[in-house]
């Protein structure tokens, strides 16, 4: 099963978000829940503007400001994670889709690979314990280059 095919329990996500909003004394609005639903529909990494366009294309009447503020609440609730990949724009992704994973980027063609490594998980735990801390999550970004850009099937314009 690929990351985008993984089943997401939207009711569980709504329940967690509702509890977070109540605990933090934020209003639980229909717009916020609709944004969460649409985030769960996004297949992978997305920007706030991509989410806005996606929602507008489906007839949702929501402002960019509401999207940005709700994305921040979803991040605080740990339902989404925010990434700053290299020099690109801020991207978000649903944490339930593939928890605690890492990213490998090709700086030549732009290909991105998501991966999980038990060895890396163990290293994170060891380093945390070494400094008397408890790891809750981590983020690793590896930037690499294609060994032969001319033959790379992922570069723009490749057939």
C-alpha cells in the first residue's frame, strides 16, 4: 500500500481536533472541520495555496486567512507537520498518512523519496538518551544528486 492509498480515519482526526480546540478554548467551527477533511483528501505534501485552490475548486467558501490559521492549529494539534524543503515554499502533510518518516531529494531533477529506517529510529533514540531527553519525533532531509542526469527518468522533460 502506498502512502496515498493508506486509509485515513477522518472521524478519529475530527475527534482529536475537537478535543484540542476545546482544551485550548478555540471555537469548533464548520470551516475548521471542512479544512481538516480537505487536508485528509490531499494525497501528499501541499502548500496552503494549493489547499485553497483545491477547496475553491470543490465549491468550499473559505478565505486564505482561515486556511492559514487552521493549518497552524492542526500543526499545534500534531495532525499535520510543516516542512521547509530546501529553498522551496512551506509544505504540509497529514501525520496519520506516514508517521515519522524522512525525505530524500534530488537537487538535479527534483525527485522526492519518502522513507522509513529502523536504523535511523534507533539512532534517534540513542542520541536522545545520550542527552537525557526523550525523542517525540524527528525530521531528516537528505539532498543528493542524480548519478547521470541525462538518463534520469524523473527530470523535467524526460520521456
